[in-house]
C-alpha cells in the first residue's frame, strides 16, 4: 500500500511517496515565490493550493495513493469568504504587521498569562496579532471572513471541505491552550477576534475526510484518497527523525539550524520563554517539544563559499564535484583556536537579539581560509551547545541527536558537532525527515504502520573524539564570554 506525505514550505511543496513498510518510493516538487516589498512579506495561498494539486496530479499518474498527510510551515494563514475565495495575500511570520496588536494583548492579559496559556512569548510573528491587524486596519475585509485557516488546515479544507488543524500548528497562532489542547476563549476575547473563524483543533494524524469528488475528477484520479492532518513542519521532522522519547532531539541544519528536543512536562519558568523558546504539543499524548534556533546554520557556509571560495567553486563546477565536500576535505583535523560568534543575521535563542552582529576573533597570519571555514562550523555548534546548556537549566535534557537537513551530508561538520556537543550524532537514510515523518503519521492514521522504527533507518553514528572534545571544551569556555564582551561595542 502506498501513502503520500505532503510537505509544504514557504518556497515550494513536495509530495513524497512511501509504502507502509517504510520504504521510500518517489517524490515530486513544485516551487513558488514569495513577495517581499514595501516592508510586507506575503505569499499567495491560491498559488500554494494549485501547486499542491499539481504535485498530487503528477504523482497520481504513476502511483495509487491510499492517503495523503499534510505538513506545513507555521504562523501564516489564509482568510476565506463564505464562497471559499481567498480575500488577501497571506502574511509570512517575518512580516512586521501586528506589533501594536501584541501590545494591546499584553495590556489586556499580561505577558505572563499569555505565556502560561499559549506556551510562547507574545510576538507579532504569530497568527493572532496579524488577524487583529486585519480587523483593525481592513474592517471591510474582516467582515467578509468566514474562515481563518493556517496553511495545513487551509489545504485540508480545500481538499476535503473539513476545517481541522492539528495541535502543533495551532500552537503557532499564540491563541492555543497547549495544556488543554483547545483554542483559548480568554485570549480570543482579549483580542476581540471571533474564535469560530478558526478550524477545529485535532491531534496530529487525524483523518479529516476524503478528497472532494470534483477535485479527484479535475486531477484525473479515479479512486478515493484520504486526507490526514499532519503537524507543524518542525514537529514532523522530529517525528521522522526518530524522536520517540524524552531526551531525544533532532538537529536540523538548513539555512537556519533548529534543534527540537522532546519532553513530557510544560516548563513553568518564564525565563525559558523570555529566551525565545516556545513550547509546542508533540505527536504523542502529553508530550511537547521546543525550538532552539541559530539563524545562521548552513547560511554562513554558503556566505563563505560565495565570497571566499570562488576558486574552489569554479574548480568543483569544472569537474562536477561538490564544493562543500572539497572544502570539508581541506580543513585541518584538529580544533581551531579561532572563535566565531555566528550572528550574521542577528541572534536567535537564547539571546533573541536581532541587532547582534557576527565576530571573528583570534586570527593570525598563520591562519588560512580553511581554518576560517572550519571555525564557522565550530561557531554555529558552540551556539547550539549554548542552547543545550540553557535548556538543561529548565530540566529539558538532550541525550541523543538525530541530524537532518543539508548539514547532515557533511561528515566533517557532524564530527565537529559530536566533539563539541560531546554527544553521538546520528544520520538517517531518509533524505527528508519531514516528508518521512509525514508519511509515518499517515501510515499510523490509517492503521497500516506495523512499526514506526521501520521508517527510521540510522545510516551513520558519529561518536565524540575524546582528545578533540577536551580541546573544544576549553575553547567553549572562551566562547561563552564572547557575546557579553563584544555586544556593548557593536
């Protein structure tokens, strides 16, 4: 039996096919654009829906899918009228609109109360302040709204006619009660937003219904397909990576690096939320995850490649090689003594300092470009270790780390991570953990998953090198002083 995992991001959507024994079969990808102009960051929900239909159409020509699970990026929502027309472009989480509305909410309920209910510190990135912004600034549009749907429930609704949102994505609105797993009437009342506009919250893996008959006909599909609610994309990636118990975590390294640990109690210490961590319901009952972030994960290696490795890039292109692999092979074997504060795009958790800048410290005439390249990987990993230490203060432990994303293809970086973090780093056979996790959810939902572990196949394990780990531990003590020393002057 074949199943589909639809993973929808801000720049494209991918439909991945697995069988119910956990074997990868195929995938199809469709790219689309976002708009960033005049300070507004938007995406067209109609384009996302049409792209989703296109990948379903293409896959269905070759494969007969029993069910499709939908996983999407968070925060962004579509507003629909009673005829299901999209009324406005959808604001991305980076869109600055909603700042004043956050202050209104804090004045009415207090920051502490909002955190206690929603598991996140109030910020305009979340859905609710932007819904309030529409009501306050576009009242005629707001009066026409019948549904407010985040991307997962928008797609579920458009495909089936059922408005249902999973708990983890609902938590990205800043209006969801993460303990009681329901919309918070208290928060919606404070926001003066009609709670009935929202989709019904359901557990991840909820079977929403069958794809509409007329849509099946339009796509040339002659059999019924079940549509299943997935999860927020970071949650799906953690599930697909094998995060099945407290202490497990996924380390996803793409443009941004995100570490997602699982735990079983909602932290009560406000300091955790002040440091930018948000708590999100996870797949299993009464379990949660949070997101530890570095805004510059793989982005800084791309920055180095584009600005300082043009010769290596040209050479790799000439011989059909991977420039990153060639750079990895050229770096020194021992830890560098260079310290890099990797705040090239500001600082994420635990600083939440958008104005912070990057620093390269400790250079001498003896250093080469390859030393700097390795130091960039070290700097990002020191930043992750900083996050791990902060999370441990709140009794969130990280014992095992599964590596995913583009960074998981770098053996050199994975060994650096194992040495600095002093933990095993495990890589997976599945190239797309999010897609794998989405397929795991749908297989479980339809009762065809014999063992979740069949989907999670560990490819390699990187163990800490004791000698290097000792050197890195000393360097990390120096690194911990860097931000506080440099920040007052930059």
